[in-house]
C-alpha cells in the first residue's frame, strides 16, 4: 500500500460515512417535525443501528493504518487539514465502545421523546429518570474520550462541538462577563426607561401571514428554498446538509417577532452550510469549523445584521403592510423593539445583553452534573437559584426553567458554551466585515445581504475546517477572539442613542 493510495482510501471511506451522517440528520429532522408519536421507539432503534454502523466504519482498524500510512505523504494544506480532521474523528470514535454508542444513542432518543411530553405538561418528574440514565451514559462517554484525548471529562465532550476548546480558557471569559453584566444591565435599563414607552403591538398576528413573512425574510438574507425548507417544531433548529438545509421555527399569534427572529437565526446556520467549499463536500475539512463559528454565523444574521437600525428601516414597512399600519411598527419603534433589553426566562427569546447569562448558568450546571456535584433531582432548584443570582428572576415553572432546552435531554453535553463564544465572535467578525466593506450596512438597509454574504463566503464559509477557530478569527479580523469587541458592541448599540 502506498501513502497516496492510503490517503485516497481514507477519502473514499469518509465520503461514505458522510452520506450515512446525512441520512441520520434527515431522520432526526423527521422525528422533530413530522413523525407520529408512535414512531418514537422504532426511530430510536433505527438511529441507534445507523450510529453503530457509522461507528464501525470509523473504528475499523484499517482506518488507523491508513491514517498512519498517510502521515508521510506530500499533502497540500487542505489535504493535511483533512487528514488531521480524520484523525480527530477517529480518536473520538475509537475511544467509545460500540455497545456504549448504541446505549447512549437509544437513551438520548428515549429521553428526548419524554422531554417533549414533560415540557408540555410541566412535569420534570416524568423525564428525570430518563435524564439520570442518559447522564450516567454521558459520563461514561466523557471518561472514555478524556482518557484518549488526555483532557478533562468536560473538555472531552466540549471538543466534539468546539475542537480544541478548553473549559479553563472559557471560564475566565464567562466570569469576566458575569462581573460586567450587573452594572451594565442597570445602565441599559435606565437608558431605556428614560425614553418614551414603546407602543404595544396590536395582534393577533395570523399564523399564515407569519409563514409568508418568515419565508420572505429568509429569502432576503439569502436562504435558498431550492436547497432548503422551513418547517415547524417544538424547538427551532437547523439541520440537513449541503444541498438540503432544514430549518424550523415555532409560531404564536400573540407575537410574530419570536418566529421571525428564530428563522433569521437558523438561516445564518443554513447559509454557512450552503456556503461550505464545494470541492471538499463529504470530507471532514469541508465541514463547518465547530459550533463557535457556526453560532457566530447565526448571530451575525440575527443579532448583528437583522437587529441593526438599517435592517429595521427595510423590514418595518414590509411588516406594516402585512400586519397593519400601527405605531408600534414605525421604523424607529421596530428598531427599539428589536434591541429591547429585559431579563427573560427563555434563552432563545433573550436579548443579546442578558443572553450570555443563560449560557453561563448552563455551563456551570452541566459541569457540576458531569462531575457528580449536582444530581438530576437537584437540577430544578439549582437552575432557579442560578437565574435569580445572574438575572434577578426566578422561573415559575420548570417548563420555563430547566426543561426549556432540548440539548441535555438528547445527549448534547458540552454544547452550550459555544453560544456565547459564538456571540462574541459574531461581533468581532461583523465589525471586521463592515470596516472592510462600507457597502454592507447601506445594502442591508435596502434588503440586500449580498455584500455581507460575499465577505462571509470568503472569510468564513469557504474556509471549511482548513483552519482552527483561533486561526480563522485571526485571519478574518486581524486578532484572536477578543471579548472586549463584544462588550464594545453592546455599549455602542445600547447606550449610544
């Protein structure tokens, strides 16, 4: 076997594995969007079986030999990065026994199904046993991976979502923001209160009209409905693959803003997937560069661009035409509403000032649960105490508290830090983009996102996983992630006018 044939063999194997992953993503989407309740158990079996097959393909002893044989080959930068990503995937997979892969997959599906019922019924006790079981399996996975990766249990899980991420590096960033927030929040609230009250929006807002509007705005920011679709689910999300992006939202006749902003957020994720390098489709180096960058792309669209004054001047007239010419939808009032700061129980509805507090709470709690310092039975109380401490509000129900997010209940532990790291990265990237191209903000004011999308395609999307997160941010902005860029953005937006 030559080094060249070894590398080509690896590419062929990883292409087949990528196709398996795509099939699983559609089954997950179907489970959340269309599957009847009776399909939960067989779907769990299907996904567990596919995960085991994928795991077998990745942990085949031949893969290790091929990786070793390819190391001394003369590879270009993209091929070398691809080989490194292949090895990282292999190490993660080979660390976990096949029976644990199957057990954790099935447990995650069962827990998620119960969570959907428990959330609707506000019955934490209904899902607690399943979550306890899933947490136990997650600990086993974390321990197995930590041993192979030479890191802490938590960092082993974090590495799945943010390659190379370390809780020791995240902790001071989050502690700094937690210290910054109280005084800054008081300033922002005082600044808001000094202005005239916002006139209320007059609903109801018909669901069918909202569906037309969300589709229109999705197309405005660049989402392609020939390569994607928009549906409803209990929790907005984005999934799919290049050529078939699936995004979802949830509608309420009481307010259209939640569904609209959720769509714009998920469009950011989908645009990233749709813009990944064509030449490396189905190869690890052609995948997104971790969830910090992925979240930065959703927040560049939702928070940086679509809560700007420029976007408000474009969107408000369209919304007035759809929902009636009311004072609450004037250009200025729509802008003010989009940047309204108010501590809220629900993370996905939180403003960008208080949003990091939601993530900091989850970061603390999931570390404590993984270590065994906090039991599942103690989670609701600890959650409420944390919300009271960070934001001064206490959830009246577990549905508005520890059951609001799907992540822990489907096995996604170590994911949450990427939300706030992504928010900080988005501020830094957007600042760099608008400084590099003065046409971006005026174009957004006309509903033209092509200048922004062009910059992102070049500096982020088209880079795939060629670079590490730090390298990507440094090349795009001239410096590594700087949390001060996010705080400066907040000061400009929330205290300057």
